[in-house]
C-alpha cells in the first residue's frame, strides 16, 4: 500500500505539476509552475542559458507572478538559506522606513535636516543647508557635488556631512550619494529612538517573515542606510511583492498605498542632459523616486552594485529578485525584458511537462565554476605542514595545513586571533569564520555585530610543492587566495584578494617547523 501511494504521488507531480507545486515553503511564499501563471518554462530556461552565456556572474534569482514563486535558482556555492550583501538595494528599505515614519506622523518630507542635529551644525549655516529637507535626501538632490565619502577615521558622519559644502541648490540636481541615505537613517534613528533595522522589525520584517537581518553600522552605531544590508533572495522578493501589492500583505495594509505611489513616482531626472531618443531605452534615465529607480516598460526597481536587484513589473503582475557579481548591470536588466516580457500571457498556459522538467533539471544543477580543478598529485598521502611566518603587514604569525581525504584544513594565527578553515579538493566546503573578509579591510566598512561569516573553501595542488587555497566569503562576495610554495625548508606564502577591493597582493616569507 505504501509503495502504491508513493507511485501515485510521483505520478501527480509529473502529470500535474501546477497542483503539486502550490505549496508554501519555509520562506512563506507560495509556489506554482510557470505555465499555471501564464509564462512558459522554456522562456525561463532560455533566460538562464542567456545569463550563463553572457558570464554575468549570477548568484541567484527568484521570479514571482500573481504573488507566487514560479522559478528560483541559486548557483553553487550560493544557497537559498544564505544571506547576500545587497549594496544599494538597502536604500529601498530606508525609503520604506520613511514611509512608516510618515504614516505614524513622526516626520514629514519637508522637515529641515538641520533641525534634527543642532549640536552638529557648522559655525556658519549657508542658505542651501538651511533649505535642505528629507525630500532632497531621498531624491539624491541634497546639493553635494561630488558626493561625499567618509571613513571610520571621520568619526561622526552626520557632523562631517553637515560640514560638507552644498554647491547646488537642494532639489535642483541629481548627484547619487549613499551618504544622503546615511543621513536619512540617522534622522530615522533620532525620531524613532531605534536603528532602522530595529524600527522595521515589527513593521516590515516580521510580518513578511524576514528574519536574522544584518545591517552594517557606522562608528556612531547608526545603520549605514545606503549600503551594508544582508538578506536572502526571498527577502528581496517579498519587499518587491509588498510594493506590487501597494503596501498590502496577506490582506493587511502594512504601509500606506499613497506612500508606495509617491515613492515609486519619478521626482527628478538622473540624466537630464540626455536626448529623448537616448533616454527611451535607458533604464538609468527613466526617473528617480525615493531611492527607487523608474525603468523602461513601466517597471521600477531597487538596484545595488554588481547586480543586486528588486524589479517590480506592475503591468505583468510580476516581481524578480536577483543577486550576482555582475560586470554588466545593464545587460542583466536587458535580458529580463528580452526573455520575460514577451513570454507573459494573460491566461494559464497548457502544462508543458518536457519544458517544465528541463527547467527543474537545469535549476537543480546551477553552479559557478570552481577556481581549481580537483587534483590527484598526492592522493595517497596525508600532508601536514607548520609554517612560521616572518613579520608582515597582515600580522600573520603562523600557518598550519593538513591535507587528507580530499580536504584541506588550514589554521591561520595572527597577532590577536586564530582562525580555522576547511576546504574541498576542487569543490566547495561550507564553513563559518570570525575572520574579516577583504570587504571589511576598507575603513568605510564596519564588521561589528555581523559575524560569524558564511564562507566556502576550495583547494588544489598546483604542483607537488605549491598548495592553493581559496576562501570565498559568501555574504559579501569577496575572496582570499593563499598560495603556499615550499622547498622542504623555506616557504613563500602569497595572498591574493578580490581585485575590486584594490588590495595589493602580499608575499610573506615562512619557514617549515
């Protein structure tokens, strides 16, 4: 009887995927099939093939139509349960917090920025600073040019921002500035008595089932606002769906529809000097709302560096969330329009078992290239090495490695900590660490409260004397590669780090103990 029941269920899954897929997973989102919601599985498969062919560095995507997830995929080593840094997509969450604060009458868009921080005002109040409002901060038209950049050495970023000259009349010119968003975060903390993250927890995160939210803070303990938020792909999709539903979630109005309308309406032109013909198909020239970009095709989005997206398509009743490390954000958007918009139909499509199964098979095997192929140079040996490292700028004092059974265990000892890592031979092995990634070497970034960090490790023998170890910090997409070369007595340890962090390679001399 039990065997018969299993056979029946498997038959239902294959013959009626739309019935089988309408389940709710741990993230609280309902699932369906593409055809049941009016999109062909073959169109989604073509999209996946295209982003891979273009080498766009995709980490994940989640596509919703009519409020249901119809396709989702993660390229290994990225996984559904892992948080991912979303860079400037963080700004949409700040905008959302402003909407809640306005609904609660804690502020207005025309409140003067200087009134919130009288103790940090410069000695001379210029007319432009006196005119500066929250609205100007939200529309990237505060008057700074170029946009200011502060580090931990600047200490009080609010004071530093207020002391930065405003060269343009507030509201007159778009100049993208993440520190304008930091100022909004600081204002929200001043009026609510909470960080933006804590303020949003009962109002947004908990109702949407978004948990374990991490957000970088400034030296003053204020959420950075314009960057530093770490969320799951499903969390991004949920915020997009909330906006598509005009602030309503599971029948309850969480955020006023009027705020959704105003925040997603264009209030300033990011590229006013472009000719009309060049603006038509330019997704960065359609207008800017309150930390939300207007798009072609009557869509709107939040986007973040290297291809993090929340894309809302009201005309198609569709939402897409994307995480990536993309070299071409424009191409990412272009492929969404190219493959999905023509595929959207107003009614349910007939089940396409072959296309659906091909899509499911493809999504189950998504993977980014591993940095090293599996090697068999020393398959039958256990290798143990202990290296005493000469003084160096990274303050690494000692490195131990043990290679056995297709795994490499590395212990890294610095002046103030000891870190242990495990890596797979030509494949990723997951782990956690307290070691700061290259992302946090920058003085702009603060790791306080964010660890332990999710990492994946991979190793290979380049030859019998050179061991390569890659540590990928999954939450912020930076990596370290240790190359250890020894001649049986002395060794050279070279550390390579993610190129876009602009950190130099470091060569260290070591001795075998």
